[in-house]
C-alpha cells in the first residue's frame, strides 16, 4: 500500500492539498514503513490544475494525508479510490505511523481551497502549498 503526505516544505504536513506539488510517498507493508520518497509534481499536475483528466502520478496511492483539503477534493479522491485524511498533525512520519495504528488525530474542518479569508484556513498553523 502507498500513502501520500502533502509536504510543500519537505519537513511538515502542509495544507491546500489541491495546490500542493510536493508529497512524501510512503510504501507500506502491513503496518511498517518500507520506503519513503519525495514526489514533486509540475504545476499542471496538481489536483487543482489537473481536474481529473488522464492518469495522475498519485493514482496508485490508497491514502492522502494533508493539513487541509476541500470537500470537492475529498470527493474526487474518493472517486479515485483514495481515502483523504485531514489532520492537525504536522510531522509526516508520525502521521503515517499514527494512521497505520488507528490513532491519527483528525481535523474537525477541512481547508476550503479557493475561498481566501475563510475562517477554516489555518495558514500560520499548518502552512499552505503553493
């Protein structure tokens, strides 16, 4: 199984999954992390720009963990067979381990992409992918 984590700065889990271009990809065997690699997408392959047309580099993941994702993206991920998870956790390795153990803390509200100024945005706390 593969799990992707949004990490625009390559250090922390960031929000705005639809606009994110950098993802840690975790290869999982059972509940063990086997490998971790960085995937960098060109702008046109972000979820926000690609609009689900054609194959996508993240098609083979089963879970996407982010600090923020709009309901439209969550629905799109579900349609792709990917579970979208929004968490306040900021450390990628900890989030994946906690997810695998069933203890990952989930956010109450998702970041609504494209609605600047919306109260659900938590830019300072989780960062955003640009």
